[in-house]
C-alpha cells in the first residue's frame, strides 16, 4: 500500500483495473469504495480524493472503457490492406468485452445514479458506440475501395449490425451466461462475406473460434492479433 503523503502513480487506471477484477471475481454487489482501494493496494480514502463518490467512479470507468474502444476503432484505418477484414473488425468488436466489459456494464445498469452521469457525458461529446460505428464505416469504405470486400457490402449497415449486436450482448451477458464472443465473431464473418474472387459457394471469410488462450487474454484486457490471411495452396 502506498504510504501516506506519497503520490500513487496512474491512480485512475489502478483503481479502474481493481474494480474490474472485483466485479469479475465477486460480482457487482462486492464493489465498494473500500473494496476497490483494498484491491488496488491504495489508501482507503484515495477513491474519494479523485472521484465524487462510488457512482461517479463507476460512470468514469464505463466512459474510460468506451473511449479506449473508440480509439482502437479509429486505429483501424492503419490496418487497411493488412490481415483479414474480419480479423481486423474482431479486434474492435471484441474490445468491448475486455476486462469484464459485460460485468462492468451490468454494474452500471444496477445503479440508478450512474446512468444519468454517463448520459450527460455522452451528450457533452464523450466517445461511445457512435464513435466506434463511424470508425468502422470509414475502415470498411477504405477496404471496399481496395477491393478487399465485395462492392455490394454496405459499410454503414455492417457497422450498425456489429455495434448494435455488441451492445445487445453487453446488455444481456449476465453471470454464467454463454461467452458472447464466438457469436459476435460469426456475425462479423457473415457480414463481411467471402473476399472478392472467392470460388462460388465458398463460405464466408473464416474467423476461428477463440482458443482458451485467446479468451483468457481478452478477459484480462489483451486482444489477440487479427487473424493472418490463409496461405495459398501450393
């Protein structure tokens, strides 16, 4: 634990990460200001020194994770022409489920005072699902111009379907529910479709189901690299 009078580096992220671990391990009911600071190894009053209270803390946690996902979505333009389109989209779609995303979202829904705080921040321009959706549209438009997805694929429709489905899965992913990520990966593969020039009747671009290592990495906050293109047969 940090001694009194000594600044705790990266205090916000340290507290956020501690809260995510508590919610994933013990459930939303275990989250209190004291449990967070104990988990983080910080002084008991540190959370209230940086946030107006536990509800404001939870709202800031959700907003911070929204912003991270939006930043990852904006970075998609740097992957145009690389990897597979489905694999690149997966890195963004699955990012919403990192670090207990579903559990944290459920926590916010169970606390009536949190939702208005999040809505107010979004109304003031904080990035959220709409920013992710816009970034996916721009990425798919660029890939379509390169001929990496069929000309008939509508980027706006794909982006709406991916983000809307992710939002639905977050809202309904209660404890002990099936892992929602395989379903989201299958949706992405189906929406992107086979790459132009694929043989008629060939299945959509293959996106393997997450391995145990991949699932563990996502849960801890790491996302596996997008799937590499399949090698051409000799």
